[in-house]
C-alpha cells in the first residue's frame, strides 16, 4: 500500500510525502505477532500509522477481562487522540496480531508549521482531523452494535455494517471468534452457539472469517 493511498496522506504525492516525513523526523518500527506496540498507561507524543500487518486495540479491567475496541489495518492511524492531549495516559493497549510495520510521527510537528515553511503541513493536519472524526464514528458504531440485549441482535448489527461496507452480502471480518466476542462484549461460547443457530435458521453461512448473509 502506497503512502499516498492512505487517508492521512490524501492529496499528497509520494515525493511530497518523503519530504514531509523527513521534516517530521518520522520513525519506522517493526513488531512481531503478539508484541505490544503501545501499553496502557503510556504517555505518548506520536501517532502511529500501520504500514503493513494488523494491530488490535483493546482494554482490560482490573479483573483481567479484555474488551476489543477495534482493529488497525494497513493505512489506518492509532493513538492520535492521546498524542493530541499532552500528558494524557492511554486507556488502551495496541498489539500486533501479525507481523506489523508501524510509522510513528510526532503530532507536535504535524500540527506546527516547520521553519522551512513546508506547504504540506496544512493538508496533513486537515487529513488528521478527518481521521479523528472517522475514529469517533467507529466508536459510535460499536456502541450501536452492543446496544442490543441479544447476542443475535449484536451479531446482525455488526454483520449488516460489514455488508454495507463491502458492498456485498459476502465479506471477511477482521476478528477471530474470541476477538469478535470481545468486540461485541459477549461470551465466546455462547456467541459461537448463536452463530451455529443462525446458520441452521438459514440467516447466514460462515467459514472461518468469511460470512455470507442469506436473503
């Protein structure tokens, strides 16, 4: 995936982006599957952009229960809210669910015009605002998916969104069964039983992460 195809760098050419990254003193880091990229309670000044692989955003309560808040696919940004609030400890953990490459940029440099009067900062700052608004929408969607009292209702709400996004009744979801249960805030075993019932009732067909909504 080219940087110019990513939402954060929309409207910029590859050569412009290279110049901008140099100006921002950006750093690229690689993480192995299962490695923690960002720990809960961290104080950060950098936003992260996933270049390849996949990361998962989660939080844990004091009893060790995990809640999945979302996934970070290539081209997506994470930690932007915490980076924009100086001294704010993160409430989440970001982990690599497969080998993942991340580009870090200092948010202060993103939001402040450099001494070279680089013409790309305004575009980048505007794109960052769009990214933040999109993240707010994603959190609102998760609240919507978990508002149903039934597991079936939560599954169908999430699957409906996935189908609309894919433009097809057949789509892949980015979560395994445990991650999906954590995202919908339900028990994994009960959710799996409900998925089986939904398939028997002719509502869906599924194979691993491939879901088909039946008419």
